[in-house]
C-alpha cells in the first residue's frame, strides 16, 4: 500500500524519522590535498562519528549510511583492502560507545563476501546492541538496492516452493517484509554529499517517496550544520504521496 497521509511521517519535533546518507567524496577530499584516497576514508570516519552523535541527540529514529556498495569491489584492490580494515577497526573501537549511548547497530548487505573475522565481529556488534532503544544505526556494507530486492524475491520463491506461500500472496507489504530493512520505517530524507546527484544502487525500493537533498560538500567536510540545513530543507517540503497539495493541507 502506498504511504498514507495518516502515517506519522515525522518525529514529534518535525524531524525526519529515518535519514539515509550516501557518504560520498572521501577520495576527492584526499586528492585535493595531495594525499592518498584512503586518507579521505579515514577522515570520513570522523564525520560518521559526528553525524551519528547528532542524530542520536536529535532523536532521529534511524540513520542509514552507505559505507560500501556492491559495486565498490571494482576499485583497486589496495583501496578495497583498506576499506575492509577500516570497517573492522571502526567496529572494534566504536561498538562499546554505541552501546553506552543506547544505539542499535545493524549492518545490511551481503555479508557473506566479508572475511570470517569481519562477519564474526559484525554478528557480535549487532548482538551486543540489539536491545538498545535509541537511534538505530543502519550501515549498508556490500549493499545494493538491486541485491536487496533480488534477495527478497529469492526468499519469497523459496517459501512458494515449500508451499508456505502462493503467488497470489505477493503484494508490496510482503515484499517489504522480505527486504533487509523489513522492520524499519522507510527513509524520509535522503542526503548525498560529494556533488553527484544519483542513487548509485542505494535503497531503491525503500526510497520511492523519500525527499532528496544533495550537497557539494565532500563527506569529510560534512558536519552538523550541513545536516541541520538538510533537515531544515526537509521541514519546508510538502510531502504529497500522490495527493494534491490542498488535500495535504486539509489533513494536517
Ligand atoms: C565514498 O567516497 C566512500 C566509498 C565509496 C567507500 P569515495 O571514495 O567514493 O570518494 P570519491 O567519490 O572518489 O571522491
Ligand atoms: C556510492 O558512492 C557508494 C558509497 C558511498 C558507499 P560511489 O562513489 O561508489 O558511487 P558512484 O560510483 O560515483 O556512483
Ligand atoms: Mg564516490
């Protein structure tokens, strides 16, 4: 069913409930400073820390961050290796802090491609924080929107094969429940840093009615003030979900 006007689409303070961000521009940030691209990734982790803290404080329910796409394996092996190491090190150094701040960590994406050690760390981090009730921090790693939709259909097909479902049971709600974001409210606000204006295979299904915001700031330069600008822009928009503007005003 399409999102309905009766759905609560913002938190009580008018903030988006779910913010999804493509953290782009790390490589260019480093190159501009004549540094290797990986230095940009290291700097980018600092921005992640700031933005997570800010979202937790603003009582955002879900923050989804695109950390590594299913296409990023195409990068030079050395860069991929560094990104994997950085992912592992960041989990090791940050998970206790996330836990102390009541943040629930989730990793979405095809985790089977990661080393056993990284998969074990991810499982441990998710288990450690799974009962937390503050911000849900949803990290997309080896994630692709097409992968997510394909996986959902594979799971549905298996259930049909097993006789648990019939083709006539397939509807949008059923597909939703088989996505990696099944229990999360869909993104209200999508932000991409780094100047590119594309989705790059992020949450394709989930962003059908998301508000888009692009900034030229490279990810290591992105900060609380820029996020606050994006949220202000979101607050000024009228979300219609197919209705007319007049209908929306009447219902609000
Ligand atoms: C985003 O920054 C981080 C990842 C994709 C892992 P980039 O590395 O894509 O930075 P640019 O776009 O090359 O500047
Ligand atoms: C998207 O950024 C993926 C992440 C930020 C993890 P890319 O830099 O990989 O996207 P393209 O290749 O420019 O579309
Ligand atoms: Mg990029």
